[in-house]
C-alpha cells in the first residue's frame, strides 16, 4: 500500500484540494505557505505542548475498560478525550490554530459551530489570548444548544445566528466563509474539523494527531506493543478520527473503523451516513464525498447528534474509505442512545452522543478475545443530558 499523506496541492488521492473564491486566495495561500514551517518551529512546539499539558490537561488517559472488555469478550481501551478542558477533543485544534493566528498577526477570530463544542473551544482560546471572537451558528442550533451558547457568551464571544437554508451547521459555515471574504486582512478562520480547503484538513489532522501519538506510548507501557488491532472513532467531519488514526495510517496491522451517524436508518431519508449516501463533489472548499441530489443540491443531513449531522466528510476519510484502508460503520440514533446508557452503567462514564455512535459500532464488529481495541472517547455527555433524559423517560429500564 502506498504511504498515506497529502500531495503538494493538498490531495489524498482524488480528494481534497482548495476550491475557493478568488477573494480568499490570499488568506488560504498565506496559511498554506506558513503552517508547516510555523508549527515545526521549536518555540511553537514548546508553547503548544505546554498549553496541551497545563491548560488542556494532557496527556489524556488511556483507560482499560474492564467491564466493557468482559461484555464484548475482547480488550477495550478508551482514549479519554472527554477529560480535556471543555470536554472534548476540539480544544487540541483550537489551541494549535490560535497560536498560528497569533503568529500571523491576526486580531479577530471567526468560527462556525453546530452543537457548539467547537464554538466553545474557540471562545475559550480567544479568551486565553485576548482576541476578539465571533462564532456563527445556525438559528436552529442556537435554540437546540442553549447551554453552549451561554458558555460562549460567558467567555466573551459574540454568537451570530445563521438565518439561511436549514439554519444549521452548513449554513453557519457559509456565513463564516462570507465573513472571511469580507475581512481578509485582520481575521483568521478557525475551522473545527478536518474539512475545508487545503491546508485545513492536514493542519487540523496534525493538531489532533496528539491523540494517536499518546496512544502509542500508552499502549507500549500497558501491553508492551505500541499499536492496537483496531481504532474506532466517530466521524462528523472527521477530526477526532483523524487524530486517533494518524500515527497508524500507514500501519496495516491496525484496522481503522470510522463510525457515521445513520440517523433514523441509512435508507430512511433522515441520515448522515455520508460514506454510503455520498457522491463526489465539492463542499466548503474541498473535493470529497457529500450528500447531494443529482443536480448538486446538498441533501440535508439528519442525526440526533448535532456534532455528526454534516453533509460531507473530510477528504482524508473519503480517501481512507474509498481505498478500503478504513471500514465505515453506520449507527442509528436508537443504537447510539442505547450504547450511551450502556457505557454509563458499565463504566460510570457518560459519553457524548457523537461518541456513543463509536461505542455502538462495537456491536457490529468482529474480533477475538486477545484483540486490543482502542475507542476514541471524543467527548463527555453533559451537553446531551436533555436527549438522554427524554430517552430514559421513554425506554423501559433494562
Ligand atoms: C464535534 C464532535 C465530534 C465530531 O467532529 P469530528 O471532527 O468528526 O471529530 C465528535 N465527538 C464530539 C464529542 C464532538 O464534540
């Protein structure tokens, strides 16, 4: 198999690239020219590593889940991104990008957010660095995710509603891009996942790669080898999966399992299983798989989890799945809810609804007793308590 990386123009195979309006060319080109050099600078590394350690709380533990292991008849380890400051993996990327923005001399930060997790992580690092922060969020999501909206405001960010289209994540992304076009000089756009034009997918994957970097030495310590038999992660845009897979991409001993949201079912018309329903096209600046009609209109995605209902996936994941390096599994709302409840009661850990999809995938996988499976526990479930409460009220307790 060939080595997996981007080429000079930001493509993984046929996927990726930078399809941007002329007005953004200067900004994206500035990033493209500088991100590798800036992030390789020892001063940058030092500041990044120190903030990850003392501010985010890294390394995040790799936890052997004894009761889940017994239940599944295999060895299950959880990479605890839920224990990071702000409760998910998103902060790894926003720390990296705020340090870049500082070095680029940008004073104004914009971001898009769906469930609000990336908005909170961006508002957090802007407060940390004293930079102005504007977060675009669909009007529908603002109503659905009130606690995260309050958090962003508490941190000093301005939350601007996206009022067009379905008034969810893709519309917020469109608004953020529009803002960037209008404010190219002083503004940096912090994209929250491995999506968007090159260099974003590669840049975000590198910031998140700390997840698998730690997993390697943690496994070495715990089991005497630095690789598992499988890594399982949920995929919205794909940043936690990219980070959890990164240092194993070229190691074929490791199965890579990408878990998508099937919503009410892959063929129900209410789904976000992009790798199964998607076709090649261009969304938010890159060529990838996306859910679209025959004449190229975006099909509205659906998932109970606001972090997974994006109509595309990052170009890395389109490539990994298309080339059969990664397996795609899709999980319904109902199975994700059941998995969240199960994990809560087996391990005393309430996972985010997004992460619950990764746990539910364990039911669909085959493995043997001595296999080592690492599940990326991308975030905690505090933000999803309303959904869990109504589930508890509706389900007969087992
Ligand atoms: C945002 C989010 C996701 C989905 O985003 P990716 O870029 O695919 O990782 C998954 N889990 C949690 C907890 C999130 O907040």
